[in-house]
């Protein structure tokens, strides 16, 4: 494998394979044995751990962290500041069969800004994970997730709310209430429509 030149505005380890027409933002780091397929796009200051695969046409925002052994398949979009834990799994077909081609049936998965997906979690395709949601390690997501939700289990169920800083909030799952993130001082308000951050 041909090592990449050192004059790039991003870093790629010499074992990384980067196909044609990829767009890679300044400050991004691509580590051992990664494979970036044609026409994918990575934003600025991303970090791809060892053995990460980015499929054809995938869009990844700025400041995204993708840990070791994660494959981001066609149909998946990651917005800014998303964290993908080690060996978590995306899918893009609901009913795969080896002998049946379903490339025209890929379902889209959207992971909104600031969401965290824990190690070994599985995201079944066709869902939207809301901004700043927190998916616990090993959880299996089968439906849309509301912003700021803390989700665990198989299938994933909500057990609480998380702040933008990743701190658990002392709020009920439904009803009304307010709480303050102990790390940032931001105030969160729970209403019938969900949790919202009251910007200072």
C-alpha cells in the first residue's frame, strides 16, 4: 500500500486505504487499517480509530469520533460531534439475505449532533437518533430516539435524560420539570413535547 504524502491537511496512517474522490477535512486523523470508500465525506477534526470502514457516499460531520472496529455503511449520516464507541454496529438493510440483492432497499439512518453511541451497541437501520442522545453500551436501537434521551437494553428503552455535556439529569421520563447540568450550568426544561436546552 502506498503511504500518503505528508503535505495533506489531515493525517492518514500508511496502512489506511482512501479511495478516489473522498473529501477529508483539515485536522482529521485516520488510523491503522481504515478504509474510506469513494465519494465519502469527513469533516474537520475527526478521529477514526483502527479498522474503521466508511462506505461509499457516507457523510460525516465535524469533530466526530469513531472508535476501533466500526463500519459506517451506505445510508448512514453522522452530524457534528457524534461519538461512536468501539465495535458498535450500523446496519442498512432490515431483512438481509445472502442470495438476495437489496442494494436498492437501503434504509437511511441519521445520527444528530452530539449524540453518543456506546461500545457494542447496534443501530437497526431506518431510525433517527436525536441530538445529544446517549445510547448505552450494548443497547439495540430499533426506533427513533428523542434528543437528550438516555437509552439502554435490548430493545433499547429510555431510563433518563442526559445533558449536552453527557451528565445525567434528575428529571422524570415524562411530565414537566427543570434541572441544571452540574458541569456546564445549562438549564433543561421538560415539557410534553420533550426536553429542551434553555440557552444562556
